[in-house]
C-alpha cells in the first residue's frame, strides 16, 4: 500500500494571520492595504498568503467575514431588543464602543472600504454593498415590525427611520476614523435616542 505523504505543515497560525490582516484592512481600507503591509503584519511570505487565503480579494472577504462575526455581533443582539428605541440605543452604543475601542482601528471597516474603493475594486465594492443591503433589510424589517406593533407612531415611516439610523451610524464611523472623541460621539448617541419617536 503506497504511503500517503502530507504537505509541509503551515508555519503560522491561520486565525492569527487573518486577525492581523483584518487590522490592516480596517485601518487602511481595501485599496490602501498593500500586499507588503499585509504580509508584514501577518508575519508570512506572499506565497504563504496565496496558499492559505488565495489572492488579496479573497483574503479581504475572509477578513470581512471575521469582522462581521466578531466585531458586529452587537447588531443581531440589538435587532432582538423589545422596542425600537432599544434597538436604536443598542445599535448606536454598540457602534460607539466598537468604533472608539483603544484595542482596534477606529471607524467601521465596511464604511471605510466602501468609500475608498475605486474602479479596480468593483467586485469588492459590490460585495460590501450587498452586505450593507442585507443589514439594511434586517433593520427595515425590524422597524416595520415596530410600526405594525404600534411601537412607532402611525405617521412615522419605517423606511425613513431605517435610513436615518443608518446615516447616523455611518456618520459616527466617519467621525471616529477622523479622530472624533468618544465623548463627542456619545453626545450623538444621546441626542439620537432623545429625539427617537418610538417607545
């Protein structure tokens, strides 16, 4: 019976390397992150990067999956809140904590990368837009449910409230990545919750 030969074992931890790549993409955006930036941060060679993750675009998608799974977990928890006000409060405070963390780059990876994607990265931009579209639909469904349940007043448009909340979240991300303090963004959160029309 022929002996089964295994390939050489990887000399790096794939999860740690992916987490390092995520931080590079998060701080520089998709196009701003060079292969040298990525391999330096990951502590691997280009051939190792290609063997483990595919090309830069495939690596970015894997990093984005990790980001959504770990850093955006608060979104699912927020959508499960019992009232629209609590949904909004949990989304805004979750974003505030994540975007102003001392341990991670500031701002939102999805917003930063979408803004900075040029024509060469159309497929990446399309993927980012599709992911944001999915988040938009989930939030719209939750706001519509709040309206149907009488939580939001009859004159309030569920779609407009969804767009308003997403605009505040995206604005906070841009401000956080531009150096706004946590205290400044807390004021944005307090003001938004203070004028919220629902229960």
